[in-house]
C-alpha cells in the first residue's frame, strides 16, 4: 500500500515538472517573439488602430493622438509621396487634423497634430479646426522647422507657413488623395478633393522653392483630436524615389547589405518550415482530405476572370429585361391608342367629319401602325438578345471559345438593331411641320354673357356696402357703454 502511494506521488511530481518546463518554454518563446516584434516594427502610439485595409490614426473621440512612422531612414535626394486618407465626422466642424511628415528623427507623441514639436524637417498639415478664428479652415499648410522653433498652434502657424491653400477635405464621397513631390529643392503639393472616383484628378495646392530638408529622414503621418473629433483614416501611404534624367537609380542589391539579406533569408526559411509543419499536422488530423486542401480555398486568376465575366453578363441580362418590360408597356399603350382611334372612326362614320378629316385620321392611324410594327421588331430583337445572354450566363459543358465569341457578336448585332429602331422611333416622335395634324375644334361659346357679369358685379357691390354700414352701426352702439 505504501509503495503504491509513493509511486503515485512520484508520478504527480514528474507531471508537475513537465508542465512547469512547458510553461517556461512557452514564456521564453513569447518573450523572444515580443523582442523580435519590437526589433522589426516601429510601435505606434496607443490611440492608432491598425486593420487589414487601413489605419485609423486618431478615432472620433476627444483628446486622441496617433501616428505611424517608417522604420528606417530614406536617403532619397528627390522623392514623391502619394497619401490616400479620409477625414469624417458627424459635426459641421472637425478637429484637429492630420499631418504628413519628413523629419530627421522619428517623431514622438506630442501636441502638433499628434507628433512632437520642434522637429527638423517639413510637415504638411491638413488643419480642419480654425484656432485663430479667421475662417480660413480647413486648410493645407506647409511648415518647415530646423528643430528650434515652437509651432504656433493658436494662430494655426500663420506666421510660420511657407505656403498654404484652402481645401475642404472632410466628409467627401471618395477618399482624398495628396501627392507631395520634392524635386530639385522644390516641394509641391497636389490635392485630389475626393469628389470623383478618378485617382488622377489632381489640382495644384501649394509650392515652396529653395527648400532645404535633411538628406536622410523618416516619413510619417500623424493625427490628433481635441474638444471636437473626427475619424482620421489612412488607406495608403506610398513612397517613390525620383531620379533625374541621365542618372541611374541605385539597384536594390546595393541598398540592402549582406547582413540584412542573410537575416531576411533566415526569416523566410523559418516561416517556410513552420508552414510545412502546419500542413503536415493538418493532413494528419484530416486523413480523408487528399492533395492540398488549402489551395482550393482560394480562387485562381482564371476563375476570378470567369466569375467577373458571368457577373457582368448577369447585369446586362437584368438591364435588357428591364428594357424589354418598358418596350412591352410602350407596345400596350400604342395598341390602346390605335384601338381608340379605330372606334372613333367607326362611330362617326365616313361622311360626318368630312373628307379632309377622314384623310388626316387615316394618316394618324397608319403612323401608329408603323410605330407599332417597329416596337414589335424591337421587342423581338430584345427577346433574342435576352435568350443569347441567358445562354452565356448558363453555359453548357460543351461550350467553347468559338460559341462564346459568336454569342457576343449576335448580342452586338441585336443591340445595334435596337439602337437603330429607337433612333427612328425618336425621330418619328419629333414635331414636324409636314406631319398631318388633327383638326382644330370649333371655339366653345362663352358660359357668361356681359349682362350677367354686370348684374353680378352690382349685386356684390351692394352687399359689400350694406355690410360696411352694418358694421359701422354695431361699432357705434358698442361705444355707448364706455
């Protein structure tokens, strides 16, 4: 009995030791991952919210600050930035704004649009709050600093601005785009106001010549809120190196050292090994699945193009169906009009309106029959097009490239026929001097003669005078009691 107890106690102690060892190994692994993450990535301030498709630099809450900076310095003599962002808020006035930076050192958290003051470089400020009360905001302001000047936040840097322009970049239907170019010591800011989806619709905003900035620096973007708040979202931040004509840009091999290459290669091999292990574990856990099940989770380029073609054909199919319904309505209306004219002719007879009137009615009826025939042809063409599009949207297993091309050619031909018929119908509906017109109706006799009108006016005048006299007597009688 005693030996059994000792054996159980020893087993429990061994299990505890193994658990403690695994826990210590897990903690050490987490510590290594955190150190690696701190080494590779630049940490953003606490209020920035990164996601898969954008970064919310500062959310729409009071007194928020956030920024994102590049990890390494850029040694570009000439460069260009393309920034895509959104500034949205519920109130009519927003705050504080967003800033794009090129500075010698990475900016820390501070009072200048979420970044530190007294920077060495240049900042392009998208200021949305009017601190000086001059009603010149929202504005885009370029301010340079040599690391010894405090930013005049109360006056929106009016005395420190090198150049500026007034542009409203809040609550736009499309993302706002800014293109910032530094070429041959000239800084130029172009702005896309976000009113159109055209990405290249830029207009000139500001320009600073003979501007000296650090030869090497960090790019960054920051935002801040105050008493008022907006959502400051950055969708893309692209950096380009500009090369003067005749000069060759440095190759990538020269920019990356051998030590960094080895480091990246080791990381790639490590991640590849981890991926292979995960695949093996997945196949062991799911032996019923053969091949590479993860490859089937994503669509190929051909599948995506085929899906886009089918979606486009479905949209065309719906549009053609809608047009077909409208043509049916026009056809029904024309039929009712023709039937009404035919009944009217049969009621009046051949000799009642006269020979001229009969000829004009016959012309109108013939015209309506012609329109009815054209609408029928248009309807048939549209039905044939719908049939062809339906065949493309649901192809059979034996459908080939030649049949698809033939379907597209047939659709194109039928659409041309519909366009020609609609043009002829529109020309036929236009007013023309040569078109026969319906006879004018004889003037109706007036319902009110001159004698009756005079009597009516006299009666109204007598009644009005009698009412005035009665009202005067009542007021005079009422004054006797005062």
